C-alpha cells in the first residue's frame, strides 16, 4: 500500500506542476492583454485546486505511514528525518492554501484584470514554495520515488 500511494503521490506532482505553469501562464497573458475572464479560466483553477487537494490527502496518508516521519528525540538533528517530518509537510500545506486562496479570491474579485492578478500571484508564490520544498528534499526537482530514490 505504501509504495502504491508513494508512486501516485510522486506522479501527481508532475500534473500539479504542469497545471500550475499553465494557470500562471494563462493568468499572466490575461492580465497583460486585459482579456475577459472566461469560464475556462475558472475551470483551470478548479482542476488545479482539485489536484492539489487530492495530493494533500495522499500526502497526509503517507505522512502517517511513512518510515521517514519520526517523532522522537533527536529527529530534528537528522536533516533527512527533519525534512520529511516537518519541512515538506509545512511547505506543501502552505502551497495548497495559496492555490486554494488563488481560486477563491479570483472568483470573488471584481474586474477581470484583478482576477488574473490574483491567480497569477497566489499560484506563482505557491509554485515557488513547491519547487523550493522539492529541491530541499535532496532528490532534485525531478527525483522520483518510483525510480528507487527512497
């Protein structure tokens, strides 16, 4: 069960990164070109939010059953255990919150440019946090658990 969830969690990361880049690109172009905010833009933000919430649920299950997450004396002195126990979950939950805020605040914003701006900034910061958190894992951005890096 653990390996299957880990593989799914690892693969979903690439879908989320792709969706984030698409949403950020679409929102930047809409903002700069002052395009009307379309239903397609809401749908992209919604799919991104659904994917990140699914990833969060998988991650929380993995957090509970992972051999890398340990709550013991000295856990924070080991960089690998500290990363999986504290740093990874903190960064990723923050990113999920920002992605959710992007969609909700864009939906409530008045004016098309403002909607695109909110999608761009919240998702852009979330992407920066995700990339930084993944790189701090020591596996690099494209390190994959299904290739035996765990």
